[in-house]
C-alpha cells in the first residue's frame, strides 16, 4: 500500500515542499533481513531516529502500527533533510497507508509538520511561518502544526491553520476533512491588522537620559536616515542607555517588515506564543561572540545575530574588545544589507538590514579626555583604537563624542519637552516621509541606502558647501567613502529641517560627526 503526505523543510529563511511517500509491503522475515522501517531521501540523524519515535507514538495514540516492511521516501531525494519536524507527516502517512485517515492514496491539500513524543504529543518546531508561506504559495489549503507554532503561522491568509496537541487529534482532523465532515478543532484565525495595533508600552524613553543633547541629536539623525553610529566616551557617560532607546524613535513596523523579522526569528526558534514580532529587534551580543554566531553558520546555515537584528538595531558594546576577524565580516552586511553563507552543498542568503550602533571607550582605562586622569600613554591609546580597521570605520556614518554628564544636568529633573521619544519619533517620521517621496520607485527607503547616482541627483552642493567639504577632506584625510557618507548625512539633516536644498549648516554638522576620524585615527 502506497500513501503520500506532504511536509516542508526550511533552508535559510525560506521553505521547500517535501513529498513523503510511505509504502507498506508484507515482510518475509526469513527472506528479508533489512530493518522493518527504512527512511531514504538524505535524512539526517534526527530524521532517522524517527523510526523509534513514530511506532511508539502511533501505539500510544491507540492506533495499530502495521508490522510490515515500511519504506519512507523524502522527495526530492537530493536535498538533505534535517530535524524532527517530519515525525508528524510520516506518522500520518503510515496511518493513511493503514486505512486510518479515510483517504485513498494521498492526503489531499494537507501539509503537516511537528515532532512527536513517545506518548503521541506534538512538540514545537522551527520555521513555522516560512512553511505557512510556502503552503500558501503552493496552493495547499490546510496546515497541521504544533499548537505553540500556530499563532505565527495563522497570520498568513488563505490557508486553514489547525493547531494540534497530539497525533490522534491530527489524524481526526485529516479524517474529518477528507470525509467532508466538520472538524471538532476549528482552524485558528488571526486578524493581522488587529494584532499589529496591539503594542506593549515601551520600557524606555529618551526623556530618561539626562544631558547628552549632542548624542541625542546624532541618534535622531541616524534614525531619520538609517545611518550607523559610533558612540565614544568614558565609562558611565550613558552610551548603552542611549543605544537601548534608539528603537523607540524608529518608525513603527509595517506588517511586511514584521513578517520578515518573524520568519528569521522563527527559523532560529526564538518566537513565542504571541507569534508575530511587533517590535524592532535590539540585539546586543557579548564581545566574545564568534564569527559564526555574529554572521551565521552551521552545516546547514542558521541566521546569526546580524540577521536577528534585521529591521532593528545591532549594538556592539566595547567595540575594540570584539575579535577583529568577527568585526571584519560585518563589511558585507553593512554595505549589501544581506549575508551570504556558502557551504559545499549549498549557499544561503539571509537578510541583514540593520542599524549598527557601536560604543567604545577612548582608551584602555576609559578616561582619556575626561575630567578623571588618564593612566594610558599615547602608544597604548593608539594600539587600543587601532583594533578597529579603517574600512570598518568608513562604514560608520556618524561618530559622536559622549562626555561624562555634568552634576547639574544629572540632578536636573526638568527634561526638555523635545527629548521625549514620541516627539523625536514624530520628527523622524516627517523626514522619512520626505525620503519615501524622493525615492519612490527607486527600491530604496532611506538616505543611507543611496547609490552614487542618487548622490549626484539629490545631494547637490553650492559653492560654500563645496568649500566646507573640501577643507574637511583635506585636513582630516577622509576617504571617498567618508565623502559619500557626509553627503548622505547632510541630506538627512536637511530633511529633518524641512529644506529641499543642502545648506552649509547641514554640511558642517555632518562633518562634525566625522571629527573623531581626526582625533583618534589620524
């Protein structure tokens, strides 16, 4: 008896449909010494171990396990299958071949995923949202998956998402639908618009930060134009506090952006019962993170921290303490907004469009240039800051000094009204709207993503601006990439002020955001 079910495998952040063919045939123990259950189609160890889990799950769910020779083929056969998510579809295929599902030959319009416990319970798996999107694109109407994974899959329209707790419940749903009868377990329905409108109260606000008006202004510019930022200052000056509040002034997530973030987190196994990720990510890896942990990796690559920060903030605290090789691999995602990981068997690309916020002390002891006496000599300072390469620094648009907060500012309980995150976000949104109109049809959404052709069109300078920029390039020895980034930041500053033209004050402010090049790297 041959029976066909369908499942899916996740590669990168996308899913591939897998046909599961189950064939039962009489087993002559004397003539055939092969195992009673054979799985073919490049299964990994977790898939092969399902030969032990599935019979126990079927028996403990009060079904009969056919003691015939069972051959299970996972097609396409030339793609490696990994993980325990094929347990449920294989078990349903065996039940179908044994006549338990009321379907002849195949389970029509069903795709299922889930790991089985020995007692028949269905455990959660990774990549549920990617699999739901694949099911919709393939025209599959019904999706069976673990109860914990159902909320994230249910945001995909045009499919029936059935949350299942155990194998028996899954089999009963398949039998009812195949027979044209109503199911006792209704499909889960979610209204994406209503889900996106429910946002938790923010834990952070910029009005909690005392002083640091220059740094706040720099982060406002960074948020408005999508620019990367380096905060440099002594310990306790508020660098981490400022960075944690940057997502509060970003534009709210669109539904499609939320789907992209949720797909990545789902593949990494980081989504909870709420399903859809509704807040911009803030990722703060420790400086001991490996290159694979930062960028992604594995025999079948998984997303790294840079991809988990997609559409959010990647905060690298104490930047010089990170492994130099790990920092250097940031060059590609900072430029291309994606990460490509190649292996012998396959090459996968993960999205990585994030805003980089880095912080560092000005010297090993941390007090160079502050009120407290520095114990470092010039050679130690140069060696410390030299841990960050020039090419990486060129890719950071804004360098801002964060000095120690004065006592009067620290004790002042009156906060400027414009410092609240809601006020700053309103100004950022206005600047973003200008950029959306400017780049309509261009495929980019912020000034930081401008190509050279856009600079020539949208960043025209008058004679005074040209003189300012030329003087800065000559005195500070800036590179061509730094030149372009000054233009992009100038454009953003002009947008925040509502000017269609870039004027000398805008260029001057943008140049000041590169002043650390002169103070520390030249």
